C-alpha cells in the first residue's frame, strides 16, 4: 500500500509539472491511474488531410495525442470514390512511428494484403461485405504480423460477426455510408454499438470497437458510452482551426 501511495504522490507531482510544461504523456499517465475509465483511442482519418502539405499534417499528428493514423483506401468499385493507395501509405510510414490503421474499402482485398503490410500497415481491416471467405482473409492478415479487423457497413447487422469475433482484433463500424468524408452520423448506429459491445463482453473477448463516420464533440460521449473505444475522426480534426486541441478534447472523453 505504501508503495502504491508513494507512486501516486510522484505522479501527482509530475502532473503538476506537466500542467506548466504541457507534457501530454504525463497527463495521460495521470488519467490512466486515477480515472475509472480509459481514454478512447483517437485515430484521425487522413482522408480529410491537406494532401498538398501531407508532411506537415503528419508532423502535427506526431506531436498530438493521436494514437493511430487512420488510412482509408478506396477503389471506386466497392465504394463510389477513389482515395489513395500504396505509394502514399509508404510515405506516411516514413513520416511517423505511430500505428497505421489501414481500412480497405476495396474488392478482393486478399490480392493486396501483403503489399499493404510491406507499405507499413500495422492494422488492416477488410469489409465483411466483400469477403466470401472471411476467416481466410483474417488468417492471411494475421500471418503477416498485422492486427486484423472487420469493417461493416451501416446496413450490415452485427450478428453476422458472431463467429469471427474470436479471431479478430477490431470491429470497424461504419456510421456513415462509406466512400465520402464529412457525412452525418447515422443515429441507429448507437444501438449497433451496444449490441456489438454485449456480444464481445459475453464472450470475454478483447476486441476494439472502432467508429468511423460523423464523429463530433456532441455525439462522441454517447458513442463511448455505448461501448466504442476507438474514434476515427476526419473533418472534426483536420478542418478544425486547432487540430491538436481538437484531438486533445476527444482524448478527454471517456
């Protein structure tokens, strides 16, 4: 007990120091020790970044409290838009040591899994709607040393994940129709998150619930309360006059 008490006194002292010196690492450590809830993982979506100044955007995220870089890859076939691919991810990999969370909105993802690993992906999510052999897709991702995720569209029920939950690290819940940034959050998504959280808890699993689409400061508390622990935010971060402050504000929700 004495050891714990003294350790907390040390953290309190460092926290006071951090207030003066703006040490986000020490502040996060303080919250992890004293808060009853964990702070959410914040994964800014670079789909909303300024690609003319991508290095600057990466530098900003490196200095911020962002945990992951979220990278949306679109092929213009599965979704009605084309974003970016392997060459851009390779350059982003050089610009950061933070986790690259790659979301494939493409057909036949198995053809490119190894290429995305080589480009620098740490986490790779594929859509259940395009995988005829989902377990095989997940095994392929994990065999390459990446964390595996399954993404679901707004119309896809979470019950379809029942048998794959044991094999994955993340469920990426699309809370807007995939393909474009800046859309509004679909309200019924909160019930889907609750259902998914219940499924995960009943099985005693450690699976992240990641929310992608329409996250705002107003709805983020409800999203976290429903069971999500990863917030993907594009426009909210990159269109903000102070992206670092926006990320900090999201990080404090929980």
